[in-house]
C-alpha cells in the first residue's frame, strides 16, 4: 500500500503542468527522466493492481515473456523521434504517453521481471544496450533535426545520454558475467 | 526470525572475542601510523599558515615581500583539505579494514606502501612549485590561472596513489567476502568500501581535467582551454572529496561513538542504506558550487539543486540516528525524564566530547549549506567570507573534530599505548579551545561575508572606504579565533605524537559498537556493490551529459594560460 501511494504521488507529480513542462523542455530529460519515471511510477503502483488481477495475469503472463515483450514494445515505441514530437503537439498523444508508460510498461515490467530467468534478464539488458548504442549513434551523427520540437544540440545531447547509459549497461553486464555471486553469497 | 536474531547475537559475541585475541597487527599498524603522522604534520603546517592568513586579514600582519598571500592560501587549502583529510581517512580506514577483516593481506599491505610513496612523491612535486611561488593558484587551480606543469604532475601522482589504495581496499574486501559467504561486510569495512568507491569516482573527474585538459595546455601543446568544462570537472571532484571526508566522520558517529558511550549501534540496515544513498547521489552535487557560473541554463541549475538537496536527506537520517542512540543509551544508564539521559553521557571523555561537538556543529553548518544551495541566497554570499565560515564549520569542526576524537583512541591502539587520564584532560582542553576558536572565527566570517567582505583577498582598506572599514572589527575577531586555533593545533599535534611514541605501554580497544540484540537481520541487498556502482554511474551520466555537451558544443573561445600573481 505505501508503495502504491508513493507511485501515485510520483505519477501525480509528473503530471503537474510545470513539472511536465520542465521535463519536456529538454529532449534528454523528456526521454531519459520523465519517461523512466513514469515507468517507475507504474512499477510502484502495480503491486496493488497486480494483486487484484492475479488470476488473469497468472494465465496470461505465467513465464513473464508476454509481459516483458509488451514492456519492450512500449519502450521502443517511445524512443521513436516522431512519437516524442507528437506527444508535444497532440494532446491525445500526451495522454497516451501518460497511460502507456506506467500501465503498459511499468506494470508488466514488475509482473514479468521476477518471473524471468537470469539469462532472460541479461538478454533484455543486452537488447537495451545495443539499442542505446544504436540510438546514440543515430542522434549524434544525424545531420538534420529529427524532432520538430527540439534543436540539433538537444538531439546531440540525447545521443550522448544514450551512449553513456549504454556504457553503464555494459559495465553492468561485464559485472554480471565476470562476478559469480555464489563465490560470495 | 528468532533464529536469525539469535545468529546475530552469536555473531556479535564471536566478533567481540576474535578482536580481543587478535589485537593489533603491527605491520598493519605501521601503515596507518605513517598516514596519520603525515596527516598531523599537515595540520601543524596548515594551521600555522591559517594563523598567518587570519592575522593578515585582521590587518595586524603585513606579509613580507617574499611571501605572497595567495601562495599561503594555496598551501593552507591543499595541506588541510587534501593532505590532512585524505591521509587521515586512509590511515583510519586501513586500520578499520585490518581490524574488522582480520588483518590486511600481504599484497594489500604492499599496495598500501606503494600508494603511500606515490602520494608522497606527488605531494613533493605539488609543494615545491607552491613554495617557489610558481603555483599560487589555490587549491581549486581554476584555469585560466596556470601553475608550473610540475604542480599538475604532482596532482596526477596523488590521484594515482589513491587509486592504488582503493584497489588494495577492494582486494581485501573481496577476499573477506569469499571467505565469509553470505555474511554482511563488517560495518566499518562497509563504510570504507563506500568511501573508496567515491574516491575513485571523484578522482576520475579531476584526472580527466588534469591529464587531458590542463597538462597539455600548461605545457603549451594546445593554446587554449575550455574554462567551464575544467571547472565542472573540478567540482565533481572537489565537492565529492569534501563529502568523503564527511562520510568518514559519519562512519565514526555511527560505529565508534555508540561504543564509547556504552551503547549499541543504530539500525544496521538503515545505516547501510545511508551509506549507499550517499555514494549514489554524491558526485552530482558538484554543480552546487557552480550556481553562479554562467553557461548553465536555469532549468538545469534547478534540477541540480534538487539533486544536491537530496543529499540532505541521508544527513537528516544521520542526525536522527545519533540522537536516538544517545537517548537510548542515556536512558539505559538511568537517565530520567525528557532530557535526563543527556546528563548520563560521558562528557569527560574526549573520545566522546570531540565528536559530539563535531555533530552539533553540523546543525548550523548544514543549515548554511541549504542557504547556499538556493540560487537567490547564494547570490548574496557567493565568494564572500561567508563561504569560508561555512567550510570551517563543516570541515574545520564537523569533520576535523571527529578526526581529533578518533585520534585519542586510534593512535594509542595502533602504538600499543594507552590514553592516560592526563592526556584525556589535555584532549578536553584542546577540544574546548578549538571549539571556542572555530566558533569565533566562523561566526565572524559568516557575518563579514554578509556585509560583502570577499574571500581569497588579502588585507586592504580599499583606500579607507567607509563601507568596507566596517568589516574590520569582524576580521579582527577572525584573527583572535585563528590565534586560539593555532594553540589547539599545537596541543593536538603534541598529543598525537606523544601517544604515538611516548605514552605508557598497554592495550586499548578498537571501539566498534554492536547491533541491538533484537534487531531484524539486514537484507543481503545492501552488499551488492556492483549494482550500487552502476546506479551511481547512471545518476552521474544523467546529471553531467547535458551541461557538458552544451559547454563543449557551444563553447566560447578558449583561454590561454595566465599567471595572475
Ligand atoms: C588553525 C586553524 C585554521 C585557521 C586559522 C584557518 C584560517 C583560514 C583563513 C583565514 C582562510 C582564508 C580566507 C580567505 O582569504 O579566503 C582559510 C581558508 C581555507 N581554509 Fe582554513 N583555517 C584553519 C583550519 C582549516 C581546516 C582544519 C581546514 C580543512 C580541513 C581548512 C580549510 C580551508 C580551505 C579549504 C580554505 C580555502 C582556501 C581557498 O580559498 O583557496 N582550514 N582558512
Ligand atoms: Cu559541495
């Protein structure tokens, strides 16, 4: 219950017009702070939601793969420059963003993550790493502006944001593969 | 649950017994003693220079022509905020690692010595140009002020030494964990791990600044330097360094002080959470030193202030934890009523009194820090004496007085000598003089700063301008405080070397408090340092990518080197 309240508070906080405007005024904070925080708010709220819908999820997402696939689809969808642009210009897309990220990405993430095997988890992180390097390269080397609403410097910054995040993920993967927890635990 | 509690209790008894049997390992003690000796020599020299500065700014001492105010200021800053703090931290935590992990490994001992000499050589290379007045760039060495290249080579070696020591610490911790599967790292070693992780993270930034920007520029290989980027990299380091010294002091508050007052530690799980939170969120706080810098947009500054105030949260937890422990212990000793427990604390024991005053000083110091994190308020106090007052409260009291308090048991423990009642009394006197001196100095610095007196400026009457003459009484008080402080420095340094070489032989304990017996076991999550480091890196990436890209892509023309003194 406390988690649900924290999640809800975070969700409401992110919805406040000045907060949303601040995050959306910079491309990198839009994609790398607002969006992940929306996912986190859904993740936190989902504890309560999942308990209610236990049976349905048990049937639909018993090994976690369908849920994580939905999560990935939503995440990838929101890294497409065009979707970000539309979220800024069309009210319906903005609403869709605030619904899809917490409830179609955050909630299934929580239900799926604990069900996945370690190999699957690392595979998902690996996919994100590759995707982040790819998106980083795209944003850094693209000569023209990919989003109508942001300047080229915003785009370049976001590109470096992707690259540095990808480097962090690589470090995590190296750690996960080189350190055997059973040596320590 | 009950079984786990029982296990906790037994583990506590065993670790107690083991420590009694093991005593101090002499070879490990030599390492820590060397670090502490350097630290306290630095205190003596730095304190002496501090007095010269204080007297100069009070208007009573005119420096001779061959001695430049900014040269002294550079040496004072470096000796105290870099040498004293770093050497003390390393000496203390290496003693802690040796004590709680059952001795240092031979190869770690070797690394500790290599690191020591690397740092010493680096230090000499830093100090010589300062003495020759070729590097009066102050401890922040902001470009475009340029020192002699040797100064920067010295800095590189100092950083390298830190990395060697961190490696040693990590090796010892990993070794212990392999041999104690599933156990939590002893709490002092846990703090040490956090501190060394932060040290590596912080120095990485300054290494990039010095190696890739300043050295090529000071050697003339490149003509200009990007001043904003250099400052940003510096403060990622400078801010974190100061917070590392603070975290070192905090470790003693959580682990040592409860034992000295005869109590138990605050909740183990939450203690570890505080350490992790401080490690993850620390480096990004560096931006609060650039609130007045141009070239960072307002929304970004706003977010950074948010990040840096977030560090306040674990600090508030610390304040709560300390008073909880004091109250619990005082009540168990029979303290009655709302405040009766307060009287039951061992006020006559310097090992308690000194860190207690240090903690109390953190209340105004922390409040001042929040003031400075606020854009509008910082406009008033930025680069004034207020700031100098602030960090003499945080460092000069909260951190350094805790270090002093530690020295009264750590040095005897390492030297197999005892803290005599006379030495304890000397320590109490020293603590009182230092407190009075620092309070006088810090309050008058804060006040002078509010009236506009600038920091880093040698004495001048501004052509007898009436407005600025009003600062002089306050600056006289600074001089009085500085004089008291030097007396306290001399007593402290005397105490340390006396306890190291001349005090009566004997055994004293390494005071590490145990946990409460009925405490729920700590989740193993806290030990997954690999994950915390990755989270820390992601937080850093989030905070730094935007401003750095902006500063590099939209850079103004760079600056050639200047010698301003
Ligand atoms: C004997 C005790 C001390 C005295 C009398 C003293 C006095 C002073 C004075 C007068 C200033 C110069 C202000 C200015 O012109 O801007 C100063 C600066 C400074 N002090 Fe101290 N101080 C003492 C101890 C310490 C300690 C223990 C630390 C830290 C561990 C410390 C760290 C610094 C730093 C970092 C600066 C700033 C240097 C700069 O602006 O470049 N001081 N001190
Ligand atoms: Cu800071």
